[in-house]
């Protein structure tokens, strides 16, 4: 009887933490694949094909972020009374303005200190690239339909 109880407990813990377990397993598999592919010389086309599922995942995540944030803000603001909502909105606006001012100031100061592009010796002339655009294949057209 003890092994059945233990197996039920293990199953319950695994089912409760399935997302975490699968996420950690995915990270481990990704690191192993990355380490295995590191020494293999792949062509640019092969890299594009291998990276396609990851590109789709990132695009899907970007696509879902704004609706989630908007729904969260709407549901949060709907549960507040108007006076508290106005006060919270004022604090949010003040926080946004202060952080924007601070980040802009840091950017300007760092640009003056680091002076990016001063030591650049090779000017980039438009239209003088040596790269010839690659011809499009049929698979690229199908991948572009999904992207």
C-alpha cells in the first residue's frame, strides 16, 4: 500500500508542477542542442530553417503581450472607485514621466562620455555593398506565409 500512496503523491506533485518541469526540460534540451550544434558549420539557409520555430514562438509571444496587458489594466481599473483610479493614474503618469526623464538623461550623458562612432574609419556608403541578394526558393515563400 505504501508504494501506491507514494506513486499518487509523486503524480500529484508532477501534475501540479508540470509547466515548470517542462520549461526546465526544454531549457536543458535547448542547451544540449546548442552545445552539440556549436561545432557544426551550418549554411545561412540551414540556420534560417532551424531558427524558424523559435522565430514563430517569439512572434507569438510578442503578439499576446499587448492584449494581456490591456485586459489586465481594464480589469484592474474596473474594480477601483473613480477617486482611487484618478489618484493611481496620476501616480502612474508621474512615474512614467520621471523614469523617461531619467533614462533620457542617462542616454545623453553616456553619448557625450562615450562618443560613439568617433573612431570609425570606414564610412558606410549606400549602394556600395558587395553582398548579392540570395535567390528566393519555394520553401522561403512558404515560410514567409507563416511569418
